[in-house]
């Protein structure tokens, strides 16, 4: 091939590392640089240049054009935002030190509130500058999964910032003219912080200020549409359960998009009525409900705010502004930090029918207060208080409430009333900003997610009452006996930055977070188990209990892939623990003798990408695991690793061609996310893939060895259509030349079941579901916990603690449900499932 010929795939991919380095020089954000490099290579593969001469110059032009386009987009967005805030600058002419300090605390608190592993990934990626591949190995995730977690974290922070107009205005002013200087002002004091505080501060400011603010959604004004005529409205009902399942969301593929003005159906008397349903006679609702409305009017942002206490019946009439009939709706938010009821925060990205009464189901709670003290009766601040339910005298690992203690060791916890509770007090390390503690509601001090190793957890049993504060006896924490030890390679060298966790044989485990748990021993003793990182000497300290038998295991080592069992050692504190880790195997992926960077290396259930030198380090802890490498449309032969490979280099040659299975969906709605699972008909090839794409990325693409496959296609989260996709199964032959498969996109609906007693508390029971054909459907219900985790019941089991979500997508039709609710008796209900909708079945007992 001459330079005058069009380049082939291998010639283009040979410049992948160079494109990556150039993107990182143009984009300051590593994730944005990765995305830009990938998009440039994809564009080059789709439309290669006419000749193969000066490929680097051609690729550089693609990147620079994308960079200039992004700069222009950012500049225009900045101009629009600054113009929209001119009205606000009259009231607040400058961003003073107080406003910046409040913004600091808000940003750091939001980063700390992210669920794991998002919080750790954000801190490590944006402050410690760890590469995506290193994060994937460290957390035993794929690179795609790491990118997805970071994307979800940015979206979550963006939404939280979008819900705080005052902080948003301050941040906009900070990020306007003189951005670099003002960001330097924001980060004053970072150099004198502790390592943890520095990472929190830098991640919050850099991530939110530089990434989140510039990506806040803006829309351009469009012509007004006339309002429809009046009709008899039905009330809208919204539940304030933990999952907020009834909160309206935007359908990106709906015929009505946010780029068009939606008809504004206004009430004839100019008010919008909200009804709080589920008020308890012993707990009057005395808190203000906030109404925040935003829209665009003639190119300018306009806002309306109101806050009222509902009347005795729970009704509130919010006055609507006159400009709403002609403005372009942006967002409505109704929120309340309630005293005797569960807080709610509802967001509407599409305008409701203002003539219809909005019904919000509220849940009464109990307030419990107490103190956490140390061995010398000193107050323990930042201790995490977690409420677990009792079921027939046995504690159940399901969180019903959570808070932290104040400076004086006191706490105020909100939990379901009239429920027997086990309150666990877990001593945690405080989160600090420039040396200052971060405080929240009732003076609660935020913790940084790490458990203290000098104190043991404590507990107390109690029951909260409605409409009154329940005093809890003092929880006194005893001194702990820390577990100290080292992690070493089998040749005696220390292993730095290894994640080490502890576990003991116990009768019950209570999950506090992804890295902390509490376990119960005989004699009602409690011990905390945690995950920590070794220092440069391979040394670690974990919380422990004298005389208890712990297993200390290494779950990950920075810069290494570790499939299989975790290396461990048994220890009884104060005995020292010594964990030995096998020497790593260096896997080198090559094509025609040349190392291949970013090649995918797969073990059963885990994968990683090679570094720039084409290698990846693997710690082999199980006998003879199989490994295979992929890059572009080539793969290696499957290699079985043995203990003899420890400390050596093993080459994986990319010499087997792969065939492409291109999958597209036809129908009225475009599917952007789907899950694919395949099993080879006459071989051992199998796997799964969560496919994600945008409108321009073409069909879903799977690379498989040629042959016959049983392909299962099912729903996947990420967007509405993929979430409601009905499962289907096909047998497909994939020849060496590839295959295209077009599937009919069929959509079903989800079912959410709300069964609450007269207090608004979700109750347990069982539910049998029968389809339109009369056949019973066996599937689990799921309850989303407040910390982002989920609890799965047995098939047909209704769980307390929240909204029960049926775990499968159901075809449209009418379904029968038979409930057995124990002391509440038997019930039979019917529900209609519609395509691409969630049916909410509500039973108030």
C-alpha cells in the first residue's frame, strides 16, 4: 500500500496513543480528553482520509476542530448565563468571601454524599489524577464501568447544583471573567490541608466548577403555542418514598421535547393547588413547603418562589406568575425539610397541568435523640447513627434512618414510628475543609467515610413515637484493639496501595457503607469491619476486637488486575497480621510482534485495558484461570495461567480474526441502551455487554468468533427506552464476514407497589402476580435504600422500608395481584401496564 492509498484500520489505530496525548494537551479534563480522542478515532474509522499521507496532521485537525467547537460552545453558554444573571447581580453585586465559603461547604458536602464507588472514583480521578485503567484495576471494574460511574457522579452533582439557585449564581460569577484567578481564590488554603481534606476540596471545586457549571442545560426561546381549552382534570399523585418513583421525568424520545414550548394549562384563579396526603392527627404539619419555578421569557431567565404552611387538610394554593402563560417552562421544584414527616424534594422537567391538584403522599416519622460517648464519657462527634428494623426479634439489615452526631455527641435521627429499632453508633473520622468541620442539620458533623480504629461500635434498642421526640439512652463506646499488619509479595517486598479488608465469623452483619460494616458476636458484642489502603511500607491498621478471630484479605492492588480469590490471613488482635500476595504476571499483548496499547484483557467476570506499553499486571490467586485479549477485530488464543507464570512475562498474540454482529432496532422509538447476553451453540464462548450509544454512533456492535449463538436482548438502564425494552431471544449465525441483525423494539412497563399503613409506613407481606393470560409470574421485588443500594426479596415477597419495584419489564395488559398482608388481611387488586410507563399501585391500609 502506498501513501496515496486510503489508510486501513491498523494504520489509523497505530496513532491512537499519539491522539490520546494530543487530546490531553488540548483538554484539561482527563475524561473529556479520553472522550475526544475516542470520537476522533471513531470519526477517522467511519470516514478515513482519501490518502494515507500525513495521518497525524489529519487527526490533529480533527481534534483541533473539535476543541475549537467546544470553546465556541462554552463561550456562547457563558454569555447566555451571564446575561440571564444580570437581574440577580443588582441584588448581589459581588461574590464575597462569605458566599464563597458557603459554596465551598456545599460542594464538598455534595461530593462526600455521593454513593460508593462514585465518591472514591471522583476523588482519585480528579484530584489524584489516576488514569481510568488504573481505577478500573483498583476497583475491579471495567473502564466503561468507571466512565459510567464518573458520568453519573457528574450528572448527580449537576442536578444538585441546579437545585440551588443561590450557589449556582455564586459559582457562575466565580467561573465568569477571571476564572483562573477566582478558582485560585477558591482553593486558598488547600496546601495546608490534610491529604483527605485536600482531595475532597480539590475534587469538589475542580469537578463541579469546571465540569458541572459549564454543562448546565440551556435552551433557546421558541415561538409560543396557544393553550388548550379546559377539561375536567384528575388529580396527579406523587409518592415521597425513598425512590421518589412518582417524580415526573423527561422522555428524550417523546414527541414533545423540551426544545418546544409545551402548552401551559393555567388554573383560572391563578393558583396551583398541592395536597399533602397521609397527615397524622398526632403530628400536625407545621413546616413550610417551598415552590420554586424557573422559565425563560424573551431570552431571559425568570423565577418565582413561594413557601407556605399547608392548612389542616394538607392543602396549599401557590400563586402562579402571570408570565407563565407565555414563558418557556424549564423546571418546577417542590420541596420541604419536614419536622415530623419524611423530607421530600420533587422535580418536574415538564410542566404539570396547573389546573389539576397535585397529590403528594407524605410519610410520618419519629424523631429520636440521644448521645454517643467514649470510654471516659467524652462526647464522640461524627459518629454515624444507623437505624435497622427488628423482624420477630431478629435485626434486619435494612436501613430505616441515618445521621451523624454533633460536636457534643448528640444526634437527632428520623425513622419510621412504632417500629422496633436497633440503633447502631459507629465511630467515624470527621470530614474537614481547611481544618474546619462540616456541619449539617441539627449540627450533625459529616464523616469522611472512614471508620475509627480506636473505638468499638455501640447499640441501643428503641421505638420512636409519632409527634414527639423520643429520648434514647446514652450509647457508650468501648475501646478497640486495632488490627495491625503488613501486605508483602511472596519475595518479601512490601505491597503499597493495596486495599485490605477485615471480616470475622459473626451471627449478623449490618452494612453501614461500601467500606464499613458492623458484625455481631456472641454476648452481644459488636465489632466494625472496614477496608483501608496500605502505605508505602505495605503497613495497615484496621479496627479490631481483642480475642476475636478476624480474616484480613487483600481485595485489590493499585496497578494490578486480581481475578479469583483474595489473598488472606487469619489473625486474632493484638496479633500482627501478615498477608502474602503472589508475584504478578506481566501480560503483554502484541500484534505482529508490536505491543498493543488499550487492548482488552479478559478473565472470567473481570477485564482490564493494557497500558501504553501493551502490558497489564495480573495477580493470579486461583488455579489455572483462562485469559484472552481483544483489540479491534482481533483476539488472542485463550491462555491458561499457572503458578509457574508468577513473576514472569506472558505474551498474548492477537492473531485470530473476530466477526462483527451489528444490531439495530426498528420501531417508533430509538433504543440507546440495551443489554446483550450470548452463548455459543457449539462452544464455550459466552458473555454479556451493556450497550450504550448516542444518536450518531450507528448500530450496537458485538465482536464474536464466527459461529452460531443464542442471543438474549434485554433492558438496560441509562435512558427511558432501554429501561422499558422487553426481553427477546434469537438464534443467530455470525459468519466470518460479519452479520447485521434488525430487531423489532417492543416495550413494556414497570410496576411499583406502595403498601402503607395509616401512618404512611410501608409494610411487608406477599404479592402474587398473574398476567393477562392467567399465568403466575415469578419475579423478585426490589426496594431502593437511601444509600443507593437495593434490597431484593424472595419471589413474591413484599419488603418494608420503601416502594416495592417489580424486577422485570411487563408486557402491556391487565394484571391481577393477590396480596397477603398478615394482620391487615387479604387484598385483590388489578393494574394496567402501559408501554414505556410505570404503573404505581397504591394501597393505604
